[in-house]
C-alpha cells in the first residue's frame, strides 16, 4: 500500500473511532437526561397522590425515585458525557474536513512531503482532542508544560524530515 493509501486508511480509522465515541456519549447523555426527567415527574405525581392517599408505599416510592434520580445525575456529573460528546463530535468534524481537503488536493502523484503535511494536521487534531479529553476527565492531571514541549518537539522533528518519494 502506498503512503497516500496508508494515510487515508488511518484517517478513516480516526473518523470512525471519534464518530463512534461521540455516538456513545450522546446516547449516554440523552439517556441520563431522560431518566432524570422521568423520575422527577414520577416523584411529583407520587407526591401529589399523598394528598389523597396516605400510604407508606407511595412515600417509599417517592424516596426511591428521588434517590435514583439523584444517583443518575451524580453519575452524569462524574462521567461528563455531554462534554465528551461535544469534544468527540468536533474532533470527528475536524477530521472529516481534513478528509475532504485531502481528497480535493492529494492524488497518487502527490509527494510524500505533501502527504506528511496532512498527516501532521491529523496528528495535531487528535493530540488536541486527547488534551481536551484529559482536562475533562481528569482535571487534577491537567496537561503539563512538559507534555506540550514533547508534543511540539515531536511535530517539529516530523516537519524537518527529508522528502522521500
């Protein structure tokens, strides 16, 4: 497989990965929101019933539905599916934009240097997404200056590669 074919395969894999992760986090976010809303409504209806029926089972159901709703909201706050969905969605769209550009500007006669320039763009998109993910999921482990220097050195070393045909 030639260099352009390899790059296109890698780009397709990244798009598929980020699109899949975005879909999973979108579904998780929506399911959490629906569950919290439904349980809140159930609690309200049950609370209204206590005006006419003084039944301990209704009071217990109110407590249980409120507790489950709170637990789901707590888990949503920990997992941050909305923020991850937005990060993965924007990364997927940036990679799709890059893919459209590659299909327009590159062909089988493109030089390795041209292909490598697009590869570095893909890498920078994926690295930026990883940094955002890390900041969202583990804010106490924010990306350090050392990580930035290492990434910048890696990218600048790649830019200085000799052109190979």
